[in-house]
């Protein structure tokens, strides 16, 4: 079962306590990231928070990894790495992301047993796509660790570019969903910029 799946939990400390890589960060040896701004910002945040290095990059076709990492494949399957801004469908790989990863609540999603995903927390699947998490993985991480207040203005501006979060919050067709997440789930005053 995925981390707090379908429980609607919106207490950051509870979520962090229930995700193995966050409460045992010393057991994670590196991160695999996607190839976009959100992945890079999320990895930078986790590097600062836990000291994890990037060991691989996945471009949605090829998984490239550092030649200096020994026994990469075995470590991956032993849960020594975490996929960041990637929702990996494998029961031995920890991942954190914000994408829709199930078609309905009847999906067992056994492969996502180690996934931390705001949509899974709230029980949002393909059948309720219009309610999907509208921000980026970096926003989810900043909320989880209550860290957005400490960002300087330039960094905060860069963070809002990830996955076009700010633009999506301004678009009429996404605005009510952004408002619902920001006001009713994350309840984080630094996200309110999108709901006003």
C-alpha cells in the first residue's frame, strides 16, 4: 500500500513520518531525477535537506547513471535510491511525484507501494483528473517541510516556474482546482498567491 493512500492526510509531519526515505534518510544513497526544472529544484532541495546526490537521470526513454556509482541496478532494486519528480511503478523503488498514477480507486497499485504522491494521499485518480494536484513536486516538498518561507524572492520566483505552476494558477479553467488544493489541503499561506 502506498504511503497514506486515500487517507486525505494533510499533516506534513505525519506524512514525513510515514515515508521511509524521510524518516531514515541515512539509508538513501542517491536520487534519480527527471530532466526538467521541477526535478532539478526538487533534487536541490533534498540535497540541502538530506545530503543526497543525484546518481541518475531519466528522460522518459533512457535511464542514465553515473559511472562512479557501483552496482547501480542492485542498489536501485534494494531501495537505496529515491526517484524524485518521477512516479516509478516498482514495489522496491521509492518515489515522490505529483502525477496521476492510477485509473480508479479500485486499482491496487501494488507497484506504487513506496510512492509519496499528493493525489494518492487524497484518493484522486484518472476518473477525477480535473481535481489532480495542480502544483509541482518542489511545492509539495516545500509544503511538507514547511520551507517556502525561507526562500529569497529570486528563488521563490524560480520555484513558481516549475511545471508552469504560477501560470496554471492564473488560468480560469484551473483556478478553482488550485484554490481548492491551496486553501483546503496544503493550507500554506505562501501558496495563497495563486488563490487570490
